[in-house]
C-alpha cells in the first residue's frame, strides 16, 4: 500500500529520510514537474494557437495533436551547444540558473503532494515555501547582470521591481489566509478546510484572487510578463542563455508556477479533499494544480502585456490595499475554521 | 514610476469586471472553434483560373519575330543570337519579369505560355537570366513538374457565416465532392 514504507523497510533507512528524498525527487517534486512542464508548455502553445484560430504544434506525434513537440524541443535544446559569450561574468553566468532552479526545487520538500506525501512537515511550511520561491529573483538579477547585455540588464531591473511589487501582495494574501486558518502548516490548513467543508476560495475569495494575480506576476505570466518581454527585450535576463542553461532558465518560471499553484490548491482549494487516502488524495491535488496552471496559461491568450508603471501602480495602489480587506475578511470568517 | 495616467484609467471605470469576464469568455469561445489556417504542408493552394506564373517558351514554335521583346514592359525578354540559328531568339530574365502576360498575348505562334508557378528557387542571380536554349529546357522541366500529381489542393473561400473555409478542388479547379480536410 505505502511505497515509502516498503522502500524504507527494504533499504533499512528510516521512514522520514526516505520521504525527505522521495518527495522532492518524485512526487510532488522533479519527476512530476517534468511531466507537468511537458504538458503545460504544450497546452500553452496549443491553447494560444486555437484562440488565434491556428493549429499549433501538430507534426511531432500527429495522433496526439503534437503533444510530444515539447519533448522534441527539449531533446534539441539538450544537444545544443552552451555558448558562453566573451563578455560575461563566467561563473555567475553558468551557476546562477542552476542555483535558481535548485532553490525552487527545494520548495518541493515543503509542499505536500497529497495526504502524508511531503518531505518535511513544519508549523511554518507555508512561510518557508514563500521564502524559497521568493529567493529566486536575486539569482535572476545575477543572471541579468552577469550576461553583460543591455536586454539582460533591463530585464534584471524589471525583475527587481516586479518581484518587490508582486511579493508584497503575495505575502499579504498568504498571511491573510494563514490568519483565517490559524496555522501555517499545509496539512493543518487542508484539514481545517476539510473539517468545516468550506474551501478557502469560498471563505476568502479576495485573498484567493490576490494570490492568483500576484502569482502570475512573480512567475512572468501574461499580462505581467515584463521580465521576459519578448517583443521589447528579447528574453530579458535569459537572453544570452543557450542549450541546457536556457532550458533551466525557462523551467524556472514554470517550476515557480507549479509550486505556487500547489500552494493555491492547498490553501484555497482544500488540497486533497474530498479524499483521504494517499493515492486518491495525490491525484486530487495533482488534478487541481494542473487545472489552475491551465487557467494561468490560458490567460496568455486573453491579455496583452501591461506597462511597467501600470503594473506597479495597480499592485501598490489597488491590490495591496485590497489585501488589507482580505485580512478583515479573514478576521471575520476565522471562527468557522476554529478546531 | 509616475504611472498615475495608466492607473487612473483602470480605476472606477464602470463594468471593469464585466470587461474582464467578456474578454475571457471571448477567448474561451474561440478555443472551441476550428482553426482557420490552411494546412499548407499537407495541402496545396489551388490556383484561380487565369493565374499568371512564369512564362514558358517553346523553341520549336518560335519564328523569331522579336515582338515579345518589344512588348515586354519590364525588359525581361531580350533577343539572343543562338549559334547555328539564323534568327534571333528570345531569352528570359525571371528576376525582371512582372508576370503581366503581355508577351504570351502578342506571340503570333503561341510559343510563349503562362504557367501556374511563380514561386521557384534559383541557385543564384545569373541563373535567373536564361538564354533561349536554357529557357526552353527549363520550361520543359517546369511543365513536367506542373503535371506531376502533387498534394491535394484546397481553395479558400470567405463564407459570410463561418469565415474562411477551404474546399477540396482538383487540378482543374473543379470541386471534389464529400472528401473533407482532415480533422485537426
Ligand atoms: S510576362 Fe510581361 S514582364 Fe514577363 S516576360 Fe512577359 S511581357 Fe515581360
Ligand atoms: S513573340 Fe513568340 S514567336 Fe516572336 S520571338 Fe517571341 S517567342 Fe518567338
């Protein structure tokens, strides 16, 4: 029944140690993320194509509607030469995308993938996940600075502004939710929602909306993809990257999106509810997360890019004050989650 | 970041939420509609009747009257002296040709004719400027290519209700019944 128990028994390693390795590497960690990334990038291209009345990826695996296109792209990128331009700060250039992706992956130890499927459980895991995810902008700025390229510079500057702008709202909405549940532990948060049969989305829609919008901003999704800004600054901080380093820098955004949507699932969509068994619960969490990511990539074909000052003024003058409203809602609604 | 101009426009505009919902609904509706693009690698684009492509030359029909070289507005046709031939014969520069078709009209013996191709690849610029013999040989090749059974053809039509639609046609432009474009 429990593969982790079986593994720990046959290897003679303590249960918690197996779990701490399995969660970040298999599910909800890297292996699951690979599947999600392959699917979601394909879905993003296909959805954008269909909304624009095009066909989208098709010729790689025609039967599956071109679903293997991303895999083919990945193979091509893997065999591409990694070009290190003359003017770059070599070590920071090479190491920062690797480090950034590693840092995001650390979040997989904290976020559960289902009931009992997590690396570590702590009473501060919500906050720790937030801290880990918001560490990456520093490394992205290092990438932009090390690249020695105007576009990268501008992209890095935007990343600095965007991350400060978005993270304030992100943190505020998370704290409002934590206040509502009286806990910062994902497991307790989900259990509180299952106990009262009210998902956080219904109890505090303001916080949920703010979290979603801020998550779009910190993961460079449209309408806030200022950092990438293809038509303006090529690829922002990632302009000079090729081959696997480019793949890593692209995966970074999707990994962040995946982590944040997992967090959204737990905090606002009641995680593995209505199931309690590890398998069904994991499937529920995975399905909800995937659905949220599909919504996030669907928005790409709805909106255009906002200007930097529009984004800043919208977040600071409207969404952040709205976060205070979310706190008020939490304070009013919080008794329904009382144990 | 003075951005109040951009920000103010958003503030308190009536129906902002509705506008967002409408935008999302529009995109969602489009998502379910079939694509409108033409599946080019699988299907060819049927030529309309009277399509004017590169000019083809039949050496044996030519009487060397030079009318084509005189009428050509783009000076794409020049008369050449061919060794072993008493008369001047036309040579053709595809790079100059504007596909007006005047030469094919004026030719008294129908030595010149229009093809339905004009998108061809040439190795370099000099190879676009052909002397009479080259032109005749090249014309035969183009003709052969034209006759070869190629991809199935589609013709685009604007339907007042459905927008752009594509229908299967045969090489002569006649409609091909039932068989429809592959579902994508
Ligand atoms: S088609 Fe017109 S431009 Fe071309 S060769 Fe004939 S007369 Fe000249
Ligand atoms: S008009 Fe016709 S017959 Fe006269 S030179 Fe040109 S190709 Fe030959």
